[in-house]
C-alpha cells in the first residue's frame, strides 16, 4: 500500500456566498509531481476552491493538509510561505511596472535599503532559460502580449520557489501557438518535481497534459479519474451530466442581401507606425456567418473596433444595411441594428460594479419599456426582462438579477453579454471570441445561438482564434495577416493545415 502523503489534500471543503454554496463538501487530492486537472462548467466552483487553497477565501468547513500535516492558510502570504503559487485567470500584474519589478514585488531583496536588482535579474533570467519562459525583464507589462504577461505570472511563482503551482484557466486568453508552448512548460515543471493544479474546461488540453482529473458540478465533487483510462466523452458527461454534441449542426447557408459592407478600411495602430488594418474590403450578407481568422495581433481587434465605432478609422467606409455608418456614434450603430459581443468582456462588455439586470439593459434602458416619460427607470420591467434572459440563457448567479456582475464567474459574465446582444434582434451580430473561457456545454449552446441568428436571416461576423470554431461554425473564412485579408477559404473544402499556412503568412491569394 502506498503511504506517501499527498502534496496537497483539501478535505470536505465547504464555501458559501450569499444565495449560493460554491463548494459543497469537496475533497481534492494532489500527488507530488503530477499535473492534476480540475474540470467543471462555468460557475461549478473551481476558481473558488483554488482561492480557498491560495488563502483568498476562508472555507466555512473542512481542512487543508500539506504533505499529510494540517495547515492554516489565512491569506496569500501564508500560501506562498507554504510553497503554493497561483496564476489567476485575470492576471494580477501592475501594468506600468516592468516584468522584473512585477516578479520581485513583495519579495524584494534589499541591502542597506537599496533594491538588489541585478541579483534579482540574474535569478529571473536563469529561471526563464531553465523552464523555456522567454521574457524581456525590462519590458513594461502594458506593452507586452497576453502570453508574455502569463509567463511573467509563472516566473513570479518560480521566483518564490513555489512547489505547488495553481493555473486558473491559463489558456483562456492565449493563441493556439501560445497554448502549445504553455502545455509544454507545464510538462517541464512537472518533470522537475513541481505539483500542478490545472483549472480548465478544455478537454483536449486535459487529455494531452494531465495525469488525473477531478470533476466538479454545481459546487459538488463528482469524482476523480485517470486520464489514461478515459475519453473526452467520459469527461464531458461527468462535467455536464449529459452527452454533449461536439459537432456543430447546421444546414448550408442561404445568403441574401448585403448587410455589412466594408470598403478600403484602414485603422491606425497604437503600437507602431504601420496601419493595424490596411485597406481591407469585404461583405457580410444576411443568412451567413463570415469568420475572420488569424493569429492574435494581426489587426482583427482593430478591424472590429473600426466597424463597431470603438476606434476612429483613418480611411475607407463602413455601411450597415445600405447606410454609411463610418463616423456614426456607437449608440446610433446599435439602434440601426448592430450588436457586438466584445473580445474583452471586462473592458468593453460589462460595467463590473453594476448589477446583472442593469448590465442586461445597458443599451436599452432609455426605451419606453424601461424608462417612463419623466426619465425614471421602470425597475419592475427591468427586473422582469432580466429574469427572462437569465432563465433563457442559463446565466448562473448567486442572487439572480441583483448579483453584482464582478461576483459572477467569467463564463456567466459572457453568457449575460451574449443574452443582451442577441435579444436586441440585430441585423448584424459581431461576435469576437464568443466562447472564450466557456465550458463545452456553454460552447454547444452559444454555437447553436449563433447558427440560429444566421438561420433567422441575420448577418454574423465571427472573429475567433479557435481553429475548431473557425472550421465548424463559419460559412466563409477570411484570413487576416499583418492587417490585410490574405485569403478567402471555404470551410467545407479547406484543411486546418492550409488555414494555418495563411494565418502564418506563408500563403497568400494572388492579387
């Protein structure tokens, strides 16, 4: 019998919030040197459980053991002292500091009151080389890519000599290339003897790196399985409680009139003198889903900003249903039939300190249904409307419509935005990374909603970094590379390999 104690054991953990039991008598056991995945739907209690382990929350019941000994973790400093580190889903970095300053923040080495920067730099460079985490120590956080920011977070843990590493949804904001690199880094860390807890709901990633997987559903522990002995279908069934349809069911598109017409559009870059979007032209018709594919940072975000009015354009025109909206204000675009599911749900999608119901009517509060003739909000109508959308789109929150949006899980924040944007009954739906950070059940549901919009005669412009999503949801694929559209592909006849060549700039349609 194996009597080696677990590196970390969380026994019978219960954590409650107003109106919800986030963790209901959960037990989790992490072996030394293993990659242990924690799987569950959005709002299943994964991040809460890890926040208890990291000292951000205190459990009402249960104990935590490290190497068989009961430990008390009152705050993240206690966790760090026990060798537990965490990379959060939304990074905890100081944007105006350098990479090096963020890594050493809180554990600065000083001599006679002076910061020992060179010593720290040597350690950071040595760690980055040892684990394949290439970063520029002097780069400012706000100037580097999301992937680089994540490497900074990982180096923060390694700099503190953490042995237990928690990754909370680490791939939610990464490109496919960065995801591959990260999974390899995790394997390297485990090979060095680090113990990794990996929160995710991406089944492919679990199958490729995890040794074991524990599943939570609606706050309860469902079970732990060895990855070698199970399939993706087994995991999804444990997670959702039913069989999940991985393939997107849809009939061939029946495109009608042009809804969105983009001609010679150019948008300036904020980081270089080159144009972020350079002389781009395309159309999206009613009844079709056109997908903009590309590696992150090739102008897709700026293209959407230009079309939706979040950034000014420097050339070209944008027309919606035959009307020029190139310089129209955002509200006018919205009233003319444009809906926008933004890439960054915190920055452009929600007012995080508003209630869920206020966020749901954010673009419609001024309509007679929600505001009376004296300018006062019709609170009862807003509540009724919000409750209908919450039920229809299965938005899970502790206190229903009065939940503060910041307190909801990322996936449920995303569902709230999608509910608001689709229920406006738009002519054009712009969906940027609509399933980022969502579980398989929610992805299946949202793909069905997008296809239903198309089938109802709406035009859909999808922007995605997920190759599976690009290939299965879209009717036409436009590939962006360095600010230009370099190819138009038919998902029924192209391959992932060909799409990848266009995305990498190795292939270009002759012009």
